[in-house]
C-alpha cells in the first residue's frame, strides 16, 4: 500500500494529464490482472475512443520472512513472486477483443489465501486451496462446518 497511490506517483512521473481518471485497487492478489483487465475493458467500453492503461504490480516478495521456516512461508516463497505487467485497452484498433467478462467468488473461501500483519512483517496465508478447487470444480459442497478438510 502506498499513499499517494502508485498510480498517482506514476501519473506525476510521466507528466500525465491532470484530468486523468484513476482506479487504484489493492488486495486482489493473483486475480489482480484478470480483474484489472475486466475493469479496463468496462472503462474503455463506457468511453469509446479513449485509451485505458492497465498496470498490475504484484509484490509477493514482501511476505518473505527469513526467520519463518513454516510450510506456509516456504510454499508462498516457492509459488508467488514479484512482477508487473501493463496493457493499453481501447475500443479502437485491430487487437484482441474482450467481448465479455464476469466474476465469481466461492462461498466460504475467504480463509484460503491472504496475509496477516505481524510485528516482523507480512505473513502469507495459503491453506486448503487444492481441496477448495476440487470441491467447487466438481460442484461438491463443504463439510458440516462449512470449511475445507485438509491443508494440501
């Protein structure tokens, strides 16, 4: 998180117009690129002829804690890395077309991924993911406590 936001800092550095429309988002994790692309497409569709710059930055390395040898920390280090990507989205041109998009959040999934703030940094939370994916892909339900059973 940054204040001023990363988009405001970038707009200032690149001398972008003062009437620039911005939509900073935080906390989308792995879904940030896809959700950002959906927002950019909707913004471009709402203003035909405009250009929408999508910039996605993931700083997963911020959760690395050298002293933490837990399975969760090691899995997070192995799976997630830092990265950035950008795309210019418009209703004009001959590029790939975004014709539809949508979102779906699985019930009882808030505990699956995220992070906690601790005294010595951010702690990655990665639990139950394979079971959750298998259950919802197959259309099954949760157990009697409405939570996944294992931590694979």
